[in-house]
């Protein structure tokens, strides 16, 4: 935390400037200081409901990413309450068949959709390790739905429900619980040391590229050796289950008919790693395959023990 905080309570403007410079502890303190006011706004707009709590949590995540948009550091309190109010209005628009007018705000509707904000937050190098450390504190079920919802293109409730083999209602419940816990963990861990999330993601991206290239050369199993359990369970988009040996057979078949995989994105935690790839159909058969594939890998002590392959409805 910035040195000036040692002398006593800091002004909001000091905390904002420090947070904009990448001080996660100051950002956490700001959110904690204004949490009551943020909740009051949500209750006034949505009433005493679960939606109000969800709105406060969503607004806190948006504020984490958007603190750099605050032009007047002395007005951060009103800015935070504005973010909550617009999240609440976005919720009401989703429920109402009559469209409501767009609020005039620096926080655009794109930011308020709640889908890409955490992913964009990771690009701010001063904060991404803090966020990923908080994600690691979630239970496996909560961590997986959060990673899928906020960091991949399999973000619809239906996609997540299929990938997690659970009803849509359970997905909604887990996401609510994950958001609540994530905000609490972030506020409680701002001044702690965090693992290097960038290094972990970079290492897994390198492994993904090496593995896919090995598959193109017919050496996929060699690339998996040592990093995957020989007994790893592979679940295909059709729900067929095989061992890892069949991966090479499927890869060889795709290569023989001209289907290629191009790595788009890698999302990595200690126990879950997700590869997103584009599936490139042969030029003479442009609709041969779905547009993309997710490789959702479960790890135990660094080794893949389960792989779920899935074609999202929209990439």
C-alpha cells in the first residue's frame, strides 16, 4: 500500500490516484469504504432481493477494471454509485419488454454487460495477479463456471451447463456465489503477495502451441507424455468417452481431410486450463466443422487427468 497511508486515513482522492497507478490495496480500500453506499443504491432501485446483491458484486468487478476512467478523484463515491445504478438499470432492461433509455454515463453498455470486464481486467498488469489469486481461492465448481463465463467464448448459461453437466439454474446459483466470494476475497487480499498469473498463462500457452503443432506432425501422444496422466479421461462433444490414445487418431483424421486448429486463447489456473481454438474447415468444404473448440482440462498436481472437448454455440 502506498506509503502515505501509514500516517492515517487517506482521502478518497489519494486512494484513487494510487489505485490508478496500480496499487491494488488502495483499490480494495476504496471499494470497502464505499460498499455501504453502493448497496444502498442497489436496494433503492431493485429492492431487497438477490438481484440487488448481484448488482453490487457486478459493479465492484466493473469498478476494478474501470478505475482509470475516474476523472475527478474527489468524486469517486458518486462514480461508484453511478456504476451500481447503471448495472441495476441493465438488469431491469433485461426483465422488461419495453426498452429503457440508455443512461448517459462514461461506463458504456458494453462494459455493463458483465461478460468481458474481468477478462479485460487481466490485461492490466498491476491487478491481474490479484484477481487470479482470488479465483484460485474459489472451490473447483465455482472457479470453473467463473472461468467459462468471464474468460472464454463459452459464456452462455446453456454452454456452461452442458460443459459442467449441471442444470442452468445451478449455473446461475454458482455464478452468484462465485461473484460474492470473489469480491469478498479481493477486498480481503489486496495487500497480500500474489502468484504471477501472466507467467502461468504464458507457460500454458506455450504448451498448447507445442501440443497442437505436435498433433499436426502426428506426434501428439509424445507431446502429452509426462504432462498428462496415461489414464486421463477424454469426453468428446458427442459425450463419447475415450482414453488419450484416441486423440491422435482423431487428429490424424482431421489433418487428412484438411481440418486445422488455430489457438485463440488460453485461460489457466492451477487446477483448470482451457484452450480455445478455431476450427478451420477445408477450402472446398467451408462448413465441414463447427467454428471452434474448447479443451477444458482438469489438472491434479500439474498433470491433466480429464479433458472435456466442446463446441460452443457461438465463438
